[in-house]
C-alpha cells in the first residue's frame, strides 16, 4: 500500500493523476504495518507456525481506477489513473534510477496481475 505514496504522490500533487501500465488489473494492497504484525505473531510463537505458508492480502482487490476514486474521495479533489504503455513505464523507472533488471522484474510481476496485457506481450 505504501507504494502508492512512494511512487505516485508527486504526480497526484502536480498532475492530479497517477500513471502505470496496469490496465484494469486488480491488485490487493497490503499495509506494511499488517505485514509487521503477522511477522511479530509468527516470531512470537515460532513452533505454532513451523512449516506454514501464509498469503497476505488486503481486504479488496482493486483496479487503479478504483484506487484513484478512493484517493479522490479522501483528499477532496479529483485524481485520475492513466494507463500507459509498458515501455513508457519502463523508461520512467529507468529514468528514476532503477536498474534495468529491477524495472524488468517489476513489469514481469505486473504482467501476472494483468493477464490480458501479458497475453498480448507474449503474442507479439
């Protein structure tokens, strides 16, 4: 969840929008405080959790358009989500100083949440 602020706060302030190559893919946002609470619970009783696997998810799987609607409601002004081509997102990440391997890994992960986009990429 904190990635919204880390990566999008500036464009939300200046452009009243945020940009990503996500289309209408749904993602479940998780707050780092929730991850920390789960980790603390597990570390507090390691024997109870030995060999267990936990999948952490937020309460809703949202599109970026739905996230923009919620941000708009909370801050009291319109915020839009603008879907951009994947290569434009990659160039923006490289321009922000991410190494190519990391930008590619992020986009590869995003393709798992945007199946239609992933199919289009593998078909080309």
